[in-house]
């Protein structure tokens, strides 16, 4: 797997829009995208701006590695919790003792 390659600069047009569907969880949220936006029932174009900005890619590899490590820890923690629940269910089933027809 290759690391994310962050360029030194971004030059292009940014389009700002708002989500306009009141049934959406994103309703009213402002957002931007770097490719041309056409208005739809879901989005209203607010404007655009041409930009040329330097990007800070210092330490990006370290940040990516830490993000992957955090993701791995989260997955292991979730799996461990589920495994514990399964173990408890197994022990609960094994603890059920058949007494037969006691009268």
C-alpha cells in the first residue's frame, strides 16, 4: 500500500455549496468540492473561487502511520469486546444443567 502523496501546492477552483434537502442529515451544511458543481434538488451552488495555496505536507507520513495504528487498535478493541461477549454466552450455555424430570 502506498502512502498518500500530498502535493506542495493546490491550484484550481473551489466550489462552495449548501445541502438543500430538509430530509437529509446534511441539510443546511456548507461544503466545498474541487470539481464543477451543477445545482440539483440536493445542492445549491453558492459560489466559486480560484485559488493557489501551498499545502503543508510536513509529517504527513507520520500522521498516516498514526492514523492506521489507531484504526488497528480500534478494530482489535472491538474484536476483543465481541470475543468476550461470545465467551460469556458459551459459559452461560455450558452452565445450564439438565435436571431431568424432578418431581
